[in-house]
C-alpha cells in the first residue's frame, strides 16, 4: 500500500477559475484511479491518494496518468492562460498482513 499526497500549484489562474478547475481536477483524478484505491481532497489545493496492491512502477504510471489528465483541463478564462502543476510525495505503508 502507498500513500500519496498530491499538491496542486496554479500558474496564471484567476481566483474565480480555481474552484472550477479544482472540481475538474477532482473528477479527472477519480477517473484515473483503480477500484481499490481511495482519493480524498484534504485541503484547498491538496489531495491524498491511497494506492493499494501496486508496484513502484505501477504507481509511477498512475501518477503520470494523473498529470496528463491535469494537463488536459481547460476553463473559460478569456484571453488568460493557466497551467496546473502537480507535485507528489509517496510513502510506502506496511499493512498488518505484511508483518508491520
């Protein structure tokens, strides 16, 4: 099991657009995870993801899918442009069945 904190950083976003973008991002993240994983928004611009039953390579691939989904988010900002950068911190967790 792996715990992953995802921090969201906006570049060039208007304040009234952030909430719309965060809703879209939450939906995009939910669309990327597998059935046994758990996603939660824990702060204004932070999500936490509990990834179950995956290897390092699999959760790296998941994080790449999440970043790709974030890159595809658009909002009506007129002539203003913005980008979303996700940074993540992962921590492997030992379960009781692993002897930890």
